[in-house]
C-alpha cells in the first residue's frame, strides 16, 4: 500500500490504476462478496422475514438438511437433468460447430438460426414450448395423432416431464456451446489436417486424433459452464410444471425458491444455497482435475 502514497512515476501509475478501478471494486464488494458473506451468516440463524429478527442457531439448518427427503429428491432430479442435458448439449454443440465452421451463406444462416434461441427470453420460450407440449391442445400431440401414434402426457407425465424440460433448455443453450466450439475449431491450424491427409488419414481419424484432443480446453469450459447452468435450472420449472407432477421436476434451485419466498423459511433456504454453492465448486474442481490429468497424459 505504501507505493500508492509515493511520489515516483511508478507510484503515480499505480495510484491512477487503483482509483480508476475503485468504483468497480466497490460494486463487486457490495453486490457480490457482501451478499455471499451475508448468505453464509444467515444460514446459521433463524431469520424472521417480516420482523427482521434473527437468532443464532448454529448448525441446526444444516442438520435439518441432512434429514430432508425433499432435498434429496430435488438433488436427484437435478442430477438426472444434468445427465440428460449436458452430454447432449455438448455433442450437439460440437456437431453444429463443425457444420458452420466452413464459411458460406448456408453456414451463416444456420449459425444465426441456432444462436437465436440463446438471446430470447427464457420465460417467453417456456410459455411457447408449454403450449406446443400441451397434452390436450399442443401441436406436437396433434402431429403424433395425425401420424397414427399415441398421444403423450409430456409435462403432465412424471416420467416425461424432466426430459421435456431438458430438451427445451438444450434448444435454448446449444447455440452458446456451438459458438464456444466454433472458436476452438477456428483456432486449430489447418496445417495439421493437411499433414494428416497426406499421411492417408480419413475423416474419422482427423476428428479423433486432431479435432478432439485440440479442443480439450474448450471441452472443459463448455462442461463446467453447462454443469453450472444445469444445476441452476429454474425458469422452465417455475413456468411449466411448478415442480410437478408429483415432484418429478422439483429441482434444487426451485426448491430453495419455494422455501424462501412461499414458506418464509429464509434461513433454511440460505443454508441450502450454501450447500449448493459448495457442491458446484466441488463438481467444477473435480471436472477440471479430471480433464487436466487427461491433457497431461
């Protein structure tokens, strides 16, 4: 800190940089670090929302979480949602990126069409998809009926509702995965492919031995960001199913929201938020270590 109060040229430079970045640092503290710290603090209390009173309860909220069957169910549903969404989204994103990697009018059109859902409102998209998947008046069931196939319950069926929500979010987010993979593909030198073709490599060998290994860092980035997004799924559940049918789509963030804002169990909800944050950090670190070990090999 003493360099900020010196009179030499380097001190003046550091001082200018410090004061220019100070507003951003204050905003970061007020709107990120302070709420995080306050959330952790509230998780050890019994907070009364309407009176503003709270009493310290220690680890009581975390002890309740260990015996909460709805928490376990919501984590299970979130894990199933993750296992459906993330692998399919990564695979589709890579396939689409390879399709649009070559310049051309068709590639530009496809890129625009795939990326468009990513910039649309998730609330609006959920409403539209909900109308399409409606079991009575939805267009998808009308198409199935016209083809002589049995109509489906979709969002009203406890076995189909979660996969349908995963399909909707894949449609929404696959464009971002495509863009990330496209950036990785364009960064691969073309000389690698030319040399491999001279040696007689076919398309599958080019993909397996050049494209996939050189996209390793992109895989890591897409995997981690997609995992976080999958565990934070909320809007489609709130708009389309409200956690039903029979809690089949009760995911962790939706459960936390209900506890805090419908049942006024604010302290318990903050404790679950802390648990979710720790879980996401652990999963992300595990994914990074696994992919780093593969990269070193």
